[in-house]
C-alpha cells in the first residue's frame, strides 16, 4: 500500500485506517452514511467509466481506491475536473496493492466493489471480496481461466452476493428486444451462428513474443507503479516499458507502444484473454441469450496467424459447438445443437453466408457483428453491443429493423427495458452515448433489492452469474483452442477437463507465492 499524504495535510492509507481503528470505529468509517459503500479497483481507463457513473447517481459513497499505478490518482482527479464532476480523490484512501485493500474492507465498511483491472486480477480481487459478502461489478471478461470461473461461480453462490459482469450492452433496449424475438422461436431451428470483431487493436502475435524474449533484463519500473502488485498472481518477470518507434509490432490504434501497461497487457496469455475474451462477452451476447446457449462440447481453432507461446495470434477463426438443450423460455421445446464461428483480427464471414443482406448492401458485411441463421429466417446484429439489430424471414426481400418488422412486433414483451431510448424511437440505434447507465444502475438497484427481477437469471442483474458464467465458459474454451490451433478439444464441464493434456495445462492459472486466493 502506498503511503499517502493528502493536500490537507493529514495521513491517509495505512496510518489513516489504523487511527480510525484506535478511535473505536469498528468495521466502518466514522460518520457512515446510508449510501452503498463502494471500493474501486482500477481507477483509470475502463475503471473510470465504471465508477464515475455510479458516483454521479448520488447513491454511493466511495470509501477506497486501488490501482497498482499510483499516478492514476492524479490523472483521475484531472479528468474529474475536466468532466465537471465535483469530487476530491485525495479525500479517499488509496491502495496500490489489492491485498491490502481486501484486508481493510471490514474496517472500511465496504459492501460493493468495482473490478476494472487487467484480466488476470479479476478473479483474485472479486473472489476475495465476495468471500467477505461484498457485491461485485466485474468488467468483462469475468475471469481469465476456466478454473477461476468455476471458483468464482461457487464463491458467488455460497455468499449470496450481487454480481454484474460489465457487458453493458445487456441493458440496451435493442439487445433485450431482439433477445425476446429470437427466444420466441420466430427463426425456427437455429444451428449456425457467426460472430466477428475487428479486435485486436493492441499489440499481440509473434513480434510481441520475440520482443519480450529478446529483452530479459527489462526496463526501469515507471515512477508510481507497484510492479509487484500489478503482476499479482502472474509469474515474476522484469518490467518492460515501451517498444521503440521502429519496432515491427502490430499497433493499429497507436496505443503508445506500451509493452504491458497501460491497456496493452490484453494480448498476453498470462495477463489477458485476447480479442476473444475482450469482445465475445459483447458480440456473442445476443446469440447466447436469444438461443439459450449453455454447455459447450468442443472447440477447434481452424485458423491462426502469427501464433506463438507468449501472446494471442493476430488473427484467428474458432469453431465452438454448443449442446442441444431444453428451452427454459418455451417449456417442452428442445433446441438443436449450435455451431458458432468466431472470427477476430478483422476476419469476417463471407457475403455468401448472408446473401440477402449483402444483396442490398453492395456486397458488404458489417465490420463487426453477429449473424444468427435459422430454418425460417435470420437476425443480424450490426455492432459490438447489440445496439442495432435487423431481422429477415425467408419470405422477406430484405432485412428490417427489429422494432419495425411486422412479424417481430407480434412477439410479446418479456424482458423489462432499462435504457428506454431505442423502443421510444421505434427502431434500434447505434447511438452509444451514455447507453451503459442502465447497467450500472441495475447493479446498485440489485444491492438495494430494487428493480425488476429477471426470471432468466433468477436475479435483479441481467448479467449475474447464472448468465455470465456459462457464457464465459464457452469463451474461455475458445481461448484455450487459440493456443492449440488445429486441435479439436472436447470439454467436460462436470470434470473441468479437456480430453487433451496440452489443453488441460491451460485450465488453471499460475498463482505466485503470496498471491493465493
């Protein structure tokens, strides 16, 4: 934990907590309010866009910040001023080691936590919090490995906490409406799905692996960065700062040539889940919900470019098979097995796969999306989050917006809306500004026992463990397949094992001494 001195001259951090304990304030801060007492883990980047919407509701009191990079405190304060948010970062204890925060949660009276860290830290932080009865909002992907997923699931259920995964498109009106339409059976038997993304937009592939292997001594750790805490459970290694400008490293979004920190950790096997883990929680969302997908039986990576043993490939195609299952929405109906094709690195399904769409769109496939093919028609999601969806039945000449299609209009409403804007406009929309608010409010409502109860998740959160754990299982099985291109991997969820020893080596993460959870 960093030793912090506020601008007002009194001690925070370890000293501040100790003094409060000595003063007799047991298990909470003095002057406790009735607001949700929120601890924030991961302060800038996605973290900032997770905790500030909650702060702006006026329903939370932030009682702790944690970020391995202490400079995030000043950066966040400057951004708050720019955004017109009246909040003093220096009035709140700041930790650089999440273990110290977890040790202090009872004293701080924490009852909710945001977890917006590199993927490999999601499980240790969230599980440590849930064991203390703390509800968690965890950014996608929920965890990085299958072993962590099973552990997360058991811990959440054993402790009865509220969980919301940060696939915020789940709260879009269009996503929910299109889910209802697909669940109605309007598409007939669905056996094939295609999902694609332009990610990665960060460095990964063989050039990254070669660079890391070629610089074993590392660089000086940046001021303010607690590198040991940043590594967390991962194997110890030297810090690497930036690739030189002339390095031949894939970096299409010009992210600053960082090797690990910030954000560019995502392509490394040890820290992230690559493009699949990053985007499938969004882009597979509609198919997973609408088709009531559950157990994945097998996976094979049919194409990988620039493969290596350090970072995810630059491009890949993965085929997942989901088992036949009984519909929970339409009792007595058996849904067929589904083959789902995942494409990343700007790979896409061909226009021939969606001829009706291509014929009215100059032969073009959307740059990102999800295409669901049934015996009676198809649905096309044309963005990352489910903000724009169209449907075409076999008798239709072209795709029509899901809110405007006459047959879709006859499907009864069954999932309450949170966002409100799309339905009011009478059509789906790709307008993303502020769309995530409903997802955060839903988390806060659930903690307070408010808001609609979703029969499909048996929770007041639409991305609670009953939904997000099975979705993540298929994604993480796909991530393992990316590490073993060309190998068909059969997965047994009950035994938590593959039928190939090389794949089983990737089920559980490396956990460094002192970072067990």
